[in-house]
C-alpha cells in the first residue's frame, strides 16, 4: 500500500503485509511500514564585504548559501523501529550528501544508536541546527575546530537525576565544509557530556543551566590537520589558517549556557593540543561569548536528548492584518581565535557581531547582521561585513 498526504509538508507511507510469511520471520519482512516526509530549505545571502585597502569593497554580493532536500521518517516492524534520514545539499559551490543515517532506539542501556554521515558531537553552537541558531554562522572560534559532518557511528544516553546527556562517537572522513575544520584524519574518537544542574523536564520552557564538556582524539592519522576561519560570513575569505600540519591532535571544549525566559546567554572555550611531526608540540585555542534576547517574549526551545537548542516558534506568527509580527530576536557575540604557536603562524582573529533574527512562521525567517573581524599576526586587513539572509523551510 502507498499513501501520500500533507502535514506541514508532503508525507508518505508505504506498507507491506504478507501474513503467509509471518509465522517464519516474526514480522521482520512480512509486516513492514515505512512512513516519512519530504522537506527542504533554501538560504539566500546578500551583503557588503569591506576588506580594507588591499581587499577593497566589491559592492553588493549575492550568494546561494545553502539548498537542501531531504526525506526522513521511520521504518516500523516487529523488532526495533528504525529512524532514517537522507539529505542532499548544495553549499559553497559543491554538492554534499549529509545527514544520511539510520538510527535505532533500544529499550535498554542507551537511548539511541546511529550509523551514517552526520555532525560530530563537538560544541553546543556547532551541533545546533542552522535553522535554530540565532545568528547566520557559527563563531570563528567554533568553525576552526568543529569537525562538521563525518562518517561515523554514535550512541547517546540521558538521565533525569542528575540531569545528564552523554554522546560517544567514532568518526571517520568527511567532505570539505566552509565552516568546519579542514583536517583529513581517518579516525577519531569523540565524546560529549552535558550536565544540567538546573532544568525541569516537567517545565521545558523554564530556567535552564547547561554545562558541557567535549573531547576528541585522533586514533589514526594518515592525513593532515588544518584549522582556519572566515569573518563569520560566507562572503568572507579565510582570514586565519594554519595550513596543513602532519601530526595528531587532542581536542577539549568547555561549554556553558543559561536560559531564563526570553534571555539566553552562552559561551565556549576550545583548545587543540597538536603533536606535529615537524613543528613539535603546538597548542591552539579559542573562546566566544554570546547573548540573545527574544524581544517578542518567546523562550528558546531545548532538546535534552542531544543537549542542543531548537528553533524559536513565534507565539504570534506573522499576520499584519491581525497585528501579529512573528518572533524577533537580537543577538550580540564576540569571539577570539589564536592559531599561532611555535613555527606555525596561522594568525589570530577577534570578531564582534550583532544582528536580528525575525521568524515569521515555521517556513520563513529573515536574518541580518554586522560583523567586524580584526586579524592579528598576518597581512590581512580588518573586515567589515553587512549581511542579510532569507531562510525558507519546508
């Protein structure tokens, strides 16, 4: 049987029922249902980038930041149900297969087991979905060190008392991404542990205090390490870059966040310890701090299963004739990144940014912002970015 429908987007269901086989396979193949939905997103960026005397101002620039098409759902059968997702993306001039996975939810020991190609569990801001962030891009402090999408296997778990979330991951190779580290190691172990000393599951919109630790270690090299960052905009070139370094690394990241009503404050400290073949022991570090205020009074959602933020839902979706104007957030952020150590002169980068995010409804969001980026220790001039984005979701 095949059925299609609409529930905030196109849905489908495929079922198979062969009673004559049930006595032999216990429903493994004789009674299977596949149900899911199609979705997608389109991000259109435009703005002005000023790179100082050397880079100049090229005037207004437009960019297709991201286009994605996906299908996700569940395979239901007699044994464990299987969640699935397959997503194709066009980003930074290249096609990607990302967020491709199968996920199971065992009844004991762990909450989920996932296999496929997905975001590695490092950094609260990096793991929060692009449609759920209050600013257009992750801070430079995060983009330099976050591995991004990689092939891997992952398991997660949660506890209510104490309120904890843990994630363990083995990650392999990944495609080059514009806002993720550019390393090419073949295997690394990654873990993330989050403790919520203040969080009430019975009141998910109440006060939240989030403390997290993430760490990763390269288990098998065979490639190179590389950390780099832009001025927190796709319009900007890379302003700091270590270049390729042969060696292994150990990464540690600390994260903290506090939410009370419409106010959210968060920050992270990140450090990579590199054992380089030619340069010896190196240390690179970064940090950022960010505050978001929902001027229209909404509280930012939180997913305790993965310990990440969700997307603001307007209390009054945009309807001007009824005096409804959606949800409006204002965010300010500062970030520091240091990629200088020993013989490696990747540069240092300080950025300050501010911008609004206007969510009309679940399908449309408009973001704006200004970023000031100040590179230190290389020949790059200061960068000024004024940018707008239209986000369309299905």
